[in-house]
C-alpha cells in the first residue's frame, strides 16, 4: 500500500468530549424543572441559542457557557437566582479543567499508523482551548502537524490539502461527525473513515453526502489497523 495521509479528528474520535457536555446539559435541564419547563423545551432553546453563539463566538467551553447563561436568562427572567449563575460558572470551569479521556486502543493504533503513514490532527474549536488539550493528551508526537480551524467545512479542508501538499486520492479524513468530518471531506474529494460515536453532539448530525472518494465505516478506532 502507498503511504497514505490521514487527517484525524480529535473530539469524540481520539478522546471523549461530548459526554461531559451532555452531563452538564442534563443537570441544567433538571435544574430548570422547578420553573415549569419540560426537558425537551429547555434543550430546544439551548440548541437554538448555541447555534447562534457558535456563529459569533465559535466552539468551546466559553461559547457553551455563554449559551447556557443566555438560555437561563430567557427561561428564568426575573426569577433568576444567584446560586444558578454560580452553578453555571462552576460547571463551565469544571469542563475546562477536565483532562482528555483518550479512547480505548487509540495510542497503539496511532503508533501503528504513524510508522506507515502521515498523520495530521485536524480539529475545530478555539486554539487556546484545543492546543493545551492536544498537549495534555500525550498523543501529539504521533502527528506531523496539528490544524485547528474555527469550522470544518469544504473550504478549510481544501486549505489543509493545499498547505500540506496532500494527494487527495491517497488521503483520508477520520472522524465521528457527519457534518464536520464526513460530508465536507467527501465534498473536497478526500476519502473518509467514519467512526460513529454514540454520544455525538446533536448539532453534528447530518445526512451522509456523496462524493468521489471512498467511505469506510468502522466501529472502533483500533479497526484502522485492519485496513491500513
Ligand atoms: Mg469529533
């Protein structure tokens, strides 16, 4: 096999991420119950607010905190309480401090792949938040480069392809998100390894698109060793 280039997603591909946000959201939703709002309604408002804030402020904990605060302001109005504001602040700080929980089989698989192929970490988010996380994961040495984009769309894929002189036919995007990993990579003409994660964030869901590249569906990261 020719040497391949792998662009590898980080959140919910190399380490757990969304599960921690989901826990915080579940707690927030139950704290809104005494105000008389159903869980589904609270979640819908939060999703709406998040979508808007992401466009303005990007991804990450700071943007999430802003969205939870705004949702609380909308739901509670004049009944807003100082202990709830403190809870939101403390929960956001906890999310920031959570060290990366590397998924099972990931370090061995990266070591295996790095001996044969070129690996580039490609994640979206705030560089100030993602870069220390990548550092703390202990995985950075397997990668020839790290790319952090505010959004993973067709344009940012094409940018990475040009910058690293990638031959598309011999390149694969590996990730868990239909919206950020699978679809834009296929649109950009890359091949894709789709590894669904059960806790993938609602806002990352999408119908799978078609492209000229190949798509491989795997159930775990370690299965990459069977194919490459
Ligand atoms: Mg991901």
